[in-house]
């Protein structure tokens, strides 16, 4: 079984971004970049399925400029077998990403595609579901457990009220939630080995997909700042303030 | 402008989010229809018909929609999309699951998790864990939008919309429901509560959450948690507040033993009043707290409970 894992290059999750002075975008100059944490969980899950003998090949794909090869190499160091970069300089929307991924799925015919549930930059939470719709695959989103058996996959999903389990016929699309696994750290020898693993580069324009943007960003502004509060000395003062000043309890 | 809103429910009750999503929809245009999809959901339709601003309630009552499987629900909405300028749902795990499918099948973009409506095609949404706010305009004919309920007030229940049956059945062969384990609680839902008290890694274990329960009982509050508390197994996953969990904006949010990582702040910093109880006076949570108490939670919580 082949597993395809789309990974995105995003800002490191520890970085608190600032907005550019001209309100056009966030300022990513010199920002530390990394693999989107949910994608890292996706790579880990695919590699574990390979280690268990369920999968025999893990292919990672990233859509972006040359710099996203760094994140593909990270995924290869974590145990993926080969990488594909779909090269574009444009910042594409989830719909276009999903259309390109659908083409990669056509070429690669994986039995499973594991994506992150959400990119921590756009906070879109769309691509996996869109890919499933475009390819006609069933979907198991926000997965906290994945169990493959006999051409089917059982996915336990984190939902607002608790957990839900669905069964999907392969090929299927899965998106990862935080509790699915805890990704390993890449060892130095594996980082060295990853440098020699195959990485194909394919221009996005070659896929024959309409890449026009549907959504225009008119402006990007900082969120309203909260007024700094006060420290209370003890529980008595806290209760007094909540009752008489904030008036949120009685 | 005709707007189709997906009503969220658990077969017995319409979810409180829906009245807030309807509010957002009424800001996009004035002909708002509400779709109730489910199995044996007639009573939901009646509740939905009372929401002010709703012109018509459409009911798709069929086993195919019983567990809101994304495949079936999305196909239903796509079939119904003709004639609508907007398709709108809450940015809940249900809405997030099927709405991007609707968008892709209609070949349009989805605008996720909006917190404001500027006009019928322009919306405001947070990005980067709420550290930036984007104003975006879509050129699509049909606008597919998910709404952050916490950012809108609920419409009242003064309406009396007509109820109409929808006779569309969509069933996917390749996806089926197996089981569900839902958290039972007497407390208000996290996203609907006026007061939320959340515990973090500082709580040390699940048993200690009983220290929060005593206070929650007295205040009628919901209980939430940080990711660290959920990952460590102290409490269930559906209690996670944050960028990638639930977004809350209650009148009062009390963070206990939570450091205040940006991902947690993303889920609660629009609360009206924030209280932080933490033994580390440098903890970043104090930067957003209206009232900070530097204290050991194991001393502060029992005292707080006794003084409420
Ligand atoms: C992709 C991604 C998504 C994430 N999504 C979320 C999310 O949605 N929600 C979320 O919450 N996090 C999320 N996180 C995790 C986030 O980065 C933090 O790791 C997490 O919020 C920390 O939880 P915490 O504050 O409980 O733990 P810690 O950061 O360990 O803080 C514990 C706090 O407890 C205090 N404390 C300890 N003992 C006591 C005591 N006896 N009395 C008083 N205070 C005490 C300490 O001083 C400390 O400040 C996400 C991370 C990633 C990478
Ligand atoms: N540029 C990209 N290249 C590869 N995968 C992507 C890209 N953008 C998004 N994805 C995948 O889609 C998931 C969800 O992203 P989003 O819908 O943008 O929140 C990510 O976790 C990735 O797995």
C-alpha cells in the first residue's frame, strides 16, 4: 500500500507574527519556518503504518517555492521514502492546492492520503476535505486513531461532543488531529540519509489546473490589543473585583 | 441574496450556535433559509422555525443524514445549492467536516471561520492563531462560509418560519458510521456558557479537575482545558480550548495552571473578563488577564470555592 502525505511549509508554531505596517500581509521576513505541525503528525502516522508492514511506500508532496524542499527533506528524515515538489511561486488557496493534489493522486494512485487537519498560518482546515471531494474518496477528518484492515480503514475522529468512529473503503483521505501520535525527532544519520532520497520537482503549470485565485485579501491588521489588567493580592480581592468592578458574578 | 444556513443539532436540541450563525447570515442578506438535516428531526425543525430572521425551514429527514457524514451532507447541500448566493454553517467540527467538500464540488473557495461580515462578499477572519485579522473578498458566485459562533450574538426566538420537506437522499457507499462516544455532562456547553473555567498542565492529573468542578457548580460554568491537559489524559479531547480546539468568548474566563501559549490564547482572548491563576508571575497568560492571581492553585481553588 502506498501512502501520500502532503506537507506544508509554515511559520514555526512558537513564532508570534506581526502585521506589516502597510496592512498588506503578515511580515515573514527572517521568520523561522518549519513543517506545519499537523503535517508532521501525518508523516509520523504514515511512517508508523510502514513500520507495521501495513504500507510499503510513503511519498511526501509539498506545493510551493524551492524553499519547501527543506520541509520535504524533514519528512524524508522522519522516514518517508521519496518526495515531490510541485513548484510555484504563487501563494495558492486551498481549492487550488486540492486540485493540484488531485492530479498527484491521479499519477501516484495511493491507497491513502494523510494530510494535516489545518495549516497553522491560514487556519483554513479545508484542503483534505476538498481533495476527498475532488477525487471521490471518502474522508476521515480530525483523526485520533487510524486502523487499516482488509481494504478498509477505521478512523476515530475528534468531534465537538467527544469521539466518532467511521469506516471508509480505501482509497481514502485522512486528516490528522493532535492526539493521533507524537512525532519522533529525526536522528542525525537519518537527516544525512534523507539528503540522498529522491526528490522530483514538477512545475505547477504542467498539471493543467486552473490556478486563478478566487479570494482577494483586502487588508491584514493586528488584532485588538487587550488592555493590561491588574494583579490581585489574594482570593478575597479577586472575588470582590469580580462582583463589584467587573460585575460578572453575583 | 438567498442564504442557506445549515442548522446544527443532536436530534433532540438545536445547538445554540445555530442562532448565532443565523445572525451572521442575516448580515449577508435577508432571505435566510435554514436546512435541518438528520434522522427523526421534526422537533428540530420546529425549534428552528422560531429563530428570528429565518424565512423558511427545509427539512431533510432521512437515515442518510443521521450521523451527519460529510459525504452525504455535502452532496445534499450541493444538490440544494441552486438559487442560493451563500451557503453558511458554523465552524464546528460538523461544519468544518462537510463544508469544504461543498465548496470543492461547486468549484468555489471556502471562507473559513469568519468573525465579521463587511458586506455580502467581504468577510473578516483571523489567521495565524488570531495574531492577524484578514479582510477578504470573494469573487465566487456562491459564497461558502463557515462562521465562528462566538463572534456573533444569537438571534431571538420571535420568528415563525414555514417548514418544508426536502426530498433528496444522498448515500455514500464508501463511508459509514461505526460508533460515537459523546461526553455526558450536566454543565452548559463550552461554546455556549457565560462562564468558563479551564485547567492546564498545572492541574497535575484528572482527579484534580474536581477542584474546578466545585467552582463550576457554584458559578454555573462550563469546564475547559489546555491542549497539555488533554494530551496528558487529564480530560477529554472535546474540552480543549484554542486555535485548534474550541473557540470561546464567555463573560468570564478563568484560566488555572495554564501558561498562555499563543494557541491557547487564540481560543479565549475575546472573553469579556479574563482571570488567571498561576504560580509563575511571568506566565504570559497574565498579559491578557484582567485579574491575575499569583498563587498555588491547590491553595487558591478551595479558598475561591468557599468564598463564592
Ligand atoms: C499545532 C498546535 C496546535 C495547538 N493547539 C492548541 C490549542 O488549541 N489549545 C491549547 O491550549 N494549546 C494548543 N497547543 C499547545 C500550546 O502550544 C501549549 O503547549 C499548551 O497550551 C500548554 O498548555 P498549559 O498552559 O496547560 O501547559 P504549560 O505551558 O506547561 O503551563 C502550565 C502552567 O501551570 C502553571 N502551574 C504549575 N503548577 C501550578 C500550581 N500548583 N499552581 C498554579 N499554577 C501552576 C505553570 O506556572 C505554567 O504556567 C497547540 C500546539 C501546537 C503545536
Ligand atoms: N502548499 C501545500 N503543499 C502541500 N500540502 C498542503 C499545502 N497546503 C496545505 N496542504 C495540506 O493540507 C492540510 C490542511 O491545510 P489547510 O486546508 O490550508 O488548513 C495541511 O496540513 C497539508 O497537509
